[in-house]
């Protein structure tokens, strides 16, 4: 089977079609997703419904990104699509626009308790952002659209689907809650989207997804997106999709090209002051600070606040309301500094982040690439600063190996305390224990209960991003 790989003008890779029987190449380490538009091709060529073209003009989208260019025409033709694309490539519009176009041409009545379009995403945040995108592109169509996510009372969501709905964006657990309490049926779903399928697998949702897919009719159109294609995801796609068009976007620039990176060697105890210094140097810059643990995020925020620096934390212990409020404040620029754990930052799509600080270096090198990719979005440039203590130097070496470059450093490299192991987890961090056993289902409702959805997953798992790639 072959993927159409869409080259981009500044690609550092040589794109090629991948023959059926060889594994897909591993995702390119150290690359930053980039929605760089393709020169010469405008949205007009797609013949999207006029209300959509109008909305795109209002969004100042003039040129489709590579994934949009590849996906929109095939999806508009009704064909299934499997896409390898990361967040930041413009993939949301790639599936949202054909769906909205379909709805624009056929506003049929939806039966009570049914949805025409179902979008599954791994996290509440990402689900919210997908719904926002549907609302933005569909602002002149006003589709009946709602969220089904955990962490908020289910009653409102039951009400939202009671009269039938056109677009439902959901995390798998809450969606099944709605099905199980007979508030929702999926037997008339016309389009099913799976977004970030690899993350859903990571987070233990695979059984839920299989169950959900089985509840939808075989006649549906399926649009399937994943940043990577491990064997389980390839198998799932193989079972779910009918003769899909396969698209993959090659990353367009390496981290070195887009993000200016540096490391400050510093004792662990001096990290708070160092961070405060970085923030004070550019108080107007939107800054995302990563800590390894929720507790660590709160501690950093308290330290900054005590010193008169406004900052907020976002992590799985915060209520949905708090998280939404903080995220909205950050997006609007009212909150300049956001301190987050990797999991809470997943899917946070905020343009204009000028600085990413790795307060704790991630022990999973790929997380470094994801983190620094939060800056330099949509073609902008950004800065990433990593604070490296003695016990984190092994993590730094792993990162440099992965991105194949040495990150310029200042400060004196610290010596790891006696007994520190390269994979040592700083105090307070609890390694992820793997998905729950029992019936194999994660706890419902996102990461506010029991299982911390995927937080810390991939630690030494060996089956993560670069683990097992498969063709299908
Ligand atoms: P996504 O990969 O869907 O999360 O999109 C990444 C970012 O690119 C979002 O901020 C989108 O609003 C933006 N974006 C998507 N498509 C385009 C486009 N064709 N032109 C300009 N910006 C875009």
C-alpha cells in the first residue's frame, strides 16, 4: 500500500512513496510540525460551500496546508482517509472542512439521540479545540455541535444530544457513558473521525474505540489521523477503513531551523530563580513552562506568585472549569505564563507562544520535541530553554541524540548526586503504571479520576513513538 507523501517547499526530508511491504519510516525525530501552505494552490480549487469559503477568508486562511491539500478533495469525494499528521499541520481543518461541506449540502433532520458526525479525540482539551474549529469554520452554517467529554456533569451532554445533533466531538469514555445510558445511538453516524489515534492507544482507549466503531454503521465514511503508525494503530486502521486514501505529510523543518534552543546547567535548587529571571527578562512573552509532575507545577506557580510574577498551572488535578478559564486567559494573552505537565499540555493549540521552558527535562526524548513544538507554530520562530540539573544530564544526552544536534549550553554542568540513575524520576514523580487491568478500560471521564491518562507513559516502554512501525 502506498501513502501519498506531500512534500513541502522547505522539507529537509526527501519524500517518497512507501511501498506496501516495507515498514513506514519512523516519524522524523526532532521535526516540528508546520502548517506551511503550499504555494500556488488556494482554497477556491476545492469548491467548498460558499459559507465555508467565507469563513476561511475571515480566518485569514489563504492557502491550504499540505495535509489539507491532500485530504480535502478525497474526503469531499466520500472516500475514507488515513493520514499521518501531527498537531500543528492543519489537520483539524483537513477533516472539518469536508464534513461541514457535506452538512452544508444536506441539512436533513437528525433523529433524537443521534449524531451525523462523530469525532473521537483523546483529551478534553483537544476535543474542545476541535469543536472550536468546527464552530469557527462553520460559523455561517451554525451546525448543531456539542462536546461529550469527561470531567463535567453528563446531564448537559444528554440534553445536547436529546434532539439529535449534527456534530459530536467526544472522548471515548464519556461517549460510551452516553451510549450506555441510552442517551445516544451511533447507528446512523455518517462520518467517523479518529484524531490522534496513537495517543488514544497510548491512553488505553483501544477497546473503547473498537466498541464505538462496532456501534457505527459500515456505510460510514471514516477519516483516521495519527501522528505515528505503530502496529496496533495500523491494524486498527486496517480493520476500520475501506480502501482509504493514504496521506502523510513530511515534517517541514527540523527543530534547529524553527526553534532557537539552549540549555542552562543549573543546580536543582536554583531552578526557581533561573526561571524567574527568564520570565522577568521578557514579561510580555507568552511562556509555557513544563514540569514533570502536577505537584511540581503547583510549586513553581507558588514560587513565581510569591515573587510577584503572575502564572497559572494547568494539569489533571484542576477542574474542567479551572482548566478552561486558565487556557482561555493564556490564549487571550491575559495570563503570560502557564505551567503545565506534558499530559495537560497535549493538544493545547495556542499560537504566539514565544518561549517554552523545560523546567524539568523530560525523560522521554520525544516529549522534548513535542514540548518545544508548542512555540514556533504557524511559521513563527520561538525559543526553548531547558534547565538541566545534574541528575538530568542523561536525559539531555538522550535528547541531543534524538534531535541529532548539540544544544548550546551555558552554566556549569552539574554533577549528578551519588546514586542517581539516568532514569531516576525526581521526587514527587510517580511512574505511570500502565493501563488499568480489570476489564481493560481506562477510568471514565478523562484524567480527573484514578488513572492519569497516559501521564508519564512511554517511560522505558520501548513501544512508543519510534517503537514499532508497520505498513498496512
Ligand atoms: P491543527 O494542526 O489543526 O491543530 O492546526 C494548527 C494551526 O494552524 C491552528 O492554529 C490553525 O488555526 C492553523 N491553520 C490551519 N490551517 C491553516 C491554513 N490553511 N492557513 C493558516 N493557518 C492555518
